[in-house]
C-alpha cells in the first residue's frame, strides 16, 4: 500500500507511463487515448489522489486560497464572521485557510508567515488583543498580497477594512440604560490601545454627556474576560453608592458579571442593569437574557471577503475602502423596560 500523499509520479510509475501522460490524462487531453484515461483515473481514484494545490499555484501563480486570522475560532462572533467569509469565498471559487492567534502577538506573526508560505492570494485579519507592533502586517503589503482587516483593525495601515459602528452601538446601549433609570454605569472595557475599545468607550461617554451626566474615570475599567470579571466586579458591588449598571465590551464579560451580581444577592435588572456587545448565543442562555448590541458577524464576513476578492480580480488600482456595518441594540431581560 502506498504511504503518504500520492503524486502524479506515483501513478505514472504504477502504470509504466510518463508523468506528463498522467497529467494530460487527468485533464482529459484529446491526445490521450480513452483506455489510458480510464486506467489513470481509476488508479487515481483507488489511491485517493488529489491535486497538490501548492504545485498548481506555482504553475498558475494563483492558489485560489484565502487566509483568515482570527483571535479565537470558538468565539461566537468570529465563528459567524468565518461563516460569512466561507460562504462568499466558496461561491466565488476560492478556498479558505483559517488560523487562530489565540490573542497572542507571537502566534499572529507565525500565522502570517504560515499563510504567506502557503501562497495564499489574500489575507483577512482581526488583530489580537496583544498586537501593537504591526511589522508583520506591513510585510503582507510589501510582498503584494492584498490585506483586509475586519472588526479589530489596524488604523496605521491603509488597506480595505470592515468595521461595525462601535461608537453608535455603545451610545444606543448606554443611552437606553440611562433612560430606564441607571445613574451610575460602569464600563467594562477592552485594552485601551484597541480601536474598538476606544470607540465603544467614546459611545459610553457620549451617552453620559448627552444626558448631562458626569463622566467618572473610576467607572471605566479594563475588564474583558471572565477572569477579569471575577477579580473586578465584587469590588464595585461593595462601593457606596453601588453601581446600578454594567456596560460590557462583549457578551461573555456581561454574562460573567450577571452571574456574580446574582451570587451577591442582587437582582438583575431591578438592582443592576447589564448590557453586552455581540448578540451571540450566550445572550439567550443567561437568566435573565442579556440586552446586547448586535454586531452582524455574518455580514461582516461577507463584506470582508467581497472586498478581498474584488482586490484580487479587478485589474485597476483604487483607494482603500472602509465598509461600516450598522449596529442594533437588542433589548432583552437584563435591562429595565
């Protein structure tokens, strides 16, 4: 039994013909006899032969493969983005290669190198939380591979990008909390260097200011994971006056905050309103369900893939494009009516 990946040379050796004859038989070339074509295709099927995409790309200079780098594959938002990318890519004749940075700058750099070595035609990226050095992204541009950012973008590189209106989404959420009675709202934020963190924080501040409320820097804290929430939320619950609202940068943090609030004998939303950002599955599994901001991950993925494929297939050069997907605040059970 043949071990390892079967090649055209293996089929040629088995049949006692030249590799070029095998290649032409697989392509149904008219110069190859029907009997030879039949023998080649039957053996190819028996040995589970599949064309080598790298070899094909070397010949055609087109791999028809798109690379994706996301912080977390299992994250609901990023999984929906990948779904949108894949649907559009496959419809357009492209395959997809997905890499996970796991929120690590070092792994993100390795992801870039791996995708470039695999001769992908273009790369779609949502940056990790720890990424501040952008040399690896510049490298992608320098070698002439189209690059599109989505959600977590790099504002210092002029390339196509797809974002949601983070500031407006945050404004809608916090404004709703204020209009339904919240007076002391804590913003559980992402790391300050991230643009999504800056924009969501600005939406939070704008909502306070538009309601003639003071912005207290002590109520804005970096807290975007379950681990952070476990450390930080109990301290806020001991304050006098106690916060009556938590606006979280993502649903997972909001859900963790909700759990801790209830464990401390408080009611949601009667005592404390809680709002997330994503509208993922988790927002419907909490008790009560989470009011949240819809990010439209699937649409982000389709838009990002379309921008990349347009770059690959249109011959003319044109300026970088930014697509902005509108958010929508979804009222559920964790905020007052």
